[in-house]
């Protein structure tokens, strides 16, 4: 009888852990794929291609919308939710590429720190000082 109680306790404990893990995982969801926005500073308008941008961001775009003229809009997106919208994380980046396949501009950025601070590796924010080249 005592052996039965020990086996029943172990079975109950295992079942409890399995249910707890299942409920914990059910409360989490992700869409898109994670990407590294720190590579944005190296995008150069008129030079960087879509493949190079994917390499700099360490991820392929979630969606690519091609136009008839050959230009494209690429969207990187990553969303994660824990405990059914109690805690969530959302990052989104839209980049425009011209008919020649080269980067043109950042169209939209959501929760991307300092997305418009760099152009071609050079800092262009309000703290940067520029001097005229011609008198």
C-alpha cells in the first residue's frame, strides 16, 4: 500500500508539472522573427541592397511588397506577448528600395531606438555639428 502512495505522488507531481508548463506556454505567443536593429547605422542610401540589409539586420524581412516599377517595400516585424497581452514587445521596421534594388529610406519604424540617427554610418541627429564646406 505504501508503494502505491509513493507512485501516486510521483505521478501526481509529474502531471502537475506538465499541466503548469502547458499553461505557461499557452500564455506566450510570438509572430515574425527577431532582428537586430543596430545594423541600421550601416545602411547607405543608393548603395545597400535588400540582401545586404537582411545581413545587417541578421534576419530576412517578414514581408516584401514588390511594385510594378521594380521597387520594393520590405517589412521586418517581431511581436511577442506573455500572459495574454499583460506583457508585450513589438518591433517593426519598413524600408524602401528603389527599382535598382538599392535602399532609399526608412519608411516607418516602431520601437526601434535611434532609427533615424544615422545615415550611411554617419550620425545625423540634433547633437551632431556640421560645418559649411563653402564660404
